[in-house]
């Protein structure tokens, strides 16, 4: 699964990288320890803000919250549990099926953290592109309308997201059995294009995405606490330097 990740790219750099024509929402500060319910930048394809219904869609860089709240949910509670959606069921589970057809997104990331279980405890790893390239994780997003707020309240609509995961193979599978789906550049436009309301398109695209090859490096147990943030969290350390693995329990997350 993916329970913490890193994004330190600026709004300007993300807009350039993903050819975004519009930026919506408060800019997200760089973070080396993004946790569930945190604000995250996402690339979506929608009509420009305030445009007519027949206007063409454009790429937008939007600020969402991490942890999906389905549009039919009775409340916003429980969103921290839906941080991941399994590739095997993303187009069939009621929580994700509609978003897979209509609301696909890309979630930029420098890399993500995973914890390997050992006899001594859990050892944290930072998994990233060997060349330091930005990853475009496959995601879904939802819009939830808060019935308790007036229509003119800026918090009336809650925008949330989830990361799609798949079985991990190669070296990643030795660390954890799941990993994020990373969309290559040549499939990103197709992934964002939700003009045809059909979850099968998402399933077909997911089947075309090649296996991702990332570089793992052991990092400090400081990443275990969501209160810690900074570039030192992704600095490599030796296994012997990991401070008492398992001493600081990692917050449990669900991979749905």
C-alpha cells in the first residue's frame, strides 16, 4: 500500500511538468511526510472554473485532501481509511467505481515510504525513481457535498483523493506486497481523459501500465511520526543505524 509519500515540487514546477492550464486551491507546501487527510496537489482534467457546460476540458492542478470520501457518503468521517484503492477491485467496488469512470487524476510524488517487517521490527524505506524523476501516481478523486453547510460556504464541497495500488514485484515485493500504480508519460493524457463515462476504460488503461522499477533506500525511524517533516527524512541510513526498529509504531492504514 501507500500510506505516506513525498512531494516537494512547487506549484509552478508541477504546472510545467504536467502542462496544467489552471491552478485551483491554496498552494500545497512542500512535505517530506504526507499523511492521510493532508492536502495534496493533483492533476485533473475538467472544464475551466466558471466555464460553460459545453466548454472543453483542460488540465488543472487542484488541491485535494488525501483519503477518499464517496459522493454518496452520509458524512466525511472515515476518509483516512480510503487512502488506497486496489487495482483488482477499483472498477467494481461501490466506493471507487464511479470515480474510476469519471474522476481519474494523477498524484505527483517524489517517492513514497514503506515499512518492511523483520524479526526486530519494521524498517522504513523510501522508494523513488533511480534518477530522481517525479512519479505520477494513478489516483481517483471525488466531490462530496456537505449537507450541513450553506451553499455559499467555501467548505460546502469536499474534494478528496485516493492512490491506486497493485501487487508489488521485483525488489519492491520483498519490502511490501503492494505498491502504487505509476502512470508513464505516454498514458497520462488517456488516464486523465474521462469524457467517456465507462469504468472499463480505466480497467483497460490500468492493464497497459508497465511495472514500475523504483530504488529503495533505508531511512530513519523519524518518518514513523507524522509530526516529523524535512529533507532529512529521505536521507539514506544503514540498517544498523535504524534506531530500534519497531520502537515507534507506524500508524495503521487500510488498503481497500
